[in-house]
C-alpha cells in the first residue's frame, strides 16, 4: 500500500477526516452507516495502484466530528466537496456504499460537474427500499435511543445515526431521472436492499449499468472483495481519464 497522509478540515462546525493513497484520477470512497473508511481496506489497497484514492470518514463517524447540526445527506455531500476543494481536486469518481451511496446520489444532484462517474453499492433513494426484516430492528433501535438520549450523550449519537436509515433518504424518482453521470449500480444478490429497488435505481438513472454479484450480501466489498473490485475496475476503465487533478 502506498504511503498515506491525512488531514482534518472544518466544514459546517465539523472536522472531516480523510486519507489519501496513490496517484492518478481521483476516486472517493464513502462508507456506510455506523462505519468508517476502514471498511474499504481492500479497495484502498487495490485501487491506489492506479488511482488517487480519497477515503473519507463521514461526519459523526470514525475520526470525523459530528458538529452541532443534524445529520443530513446534503450536508454530507457538502463535506465531500470541501475535502475535494482542500485537495484541489476538480473532478472525481465516486464509490459510495450503503449510506455512502445515498450521499453519492445527493452529490450527483447538487455537484454533477464535479463527478466523472458514479458507483452506487447497496444504495437506496427512499426508506422503503430497505427490506422490512432489516428495517424493523433499526426503527426499534431508533426509538429506544431517542428515549435514552434524554439521559445519555452516546444515545443521542446513536439516535442521529439511526435516523439516517429511519427518516432518510427522501429523494424521488424524478430526482434520479435528472442524473446524467455515467453510473454503475452494484449489489449482492442477498443484499438488505430490495432487489426491485436496486433495479429501479438503475432504470431511473440514464444509461446506468447494473451488476448483481452472486453469493454476496450487502457487505460484498468486504466479504467478496476480489469479485467486487473486478466489477468496479471494469467500469472505471471505461471512464478513466489521464489527468493531473
């Protein structure tokens, strides 16, 4: 693995932590709910050989602070752009997993001119895209943490993190139709996101590609990294541009 460096920037009252590996076209990695950039350890090692990999801890996750404002995917998108500005990166490929994929959708809608290509892994654009058996305990945990947040600071953080899955995202089919960026939608065949919802995302985004990886769960990038990385590399190879950005 190439030598990395890290930095902290301030944006909307939070400090955002990120690490950079390799050189070439920029590839931003956005992890899922309750995780941190280490989720992508297999992708960092693999793609940093050909790309400038920028792995970010979402605000309130990992080494990034939460700040004083509620979690919001639009704010997460602003944080990503702040990191890119701090690194003087004009355009980038985005690989977003789960809630990171949801952030990627918001980036595509608000900052389309900054994105070369979009990879959505296990994303959902509305709450109903998650399977009920997965969503129910999340809802239960959200209400329990909401109650205990009256007494405990840690419960407040759990409440806000779970709120992202219970109350968000709130995009529409018309929103997705606006996205014109080259897009790959990828998921495991045993994903926690409904297969019909994953297919709907690929149908709504113009010319989006769809790849369902067999014998894989929602965490395919971690559990089946070899196949996952191959699928991602095949897609990126079509949109890689020699650049000094």
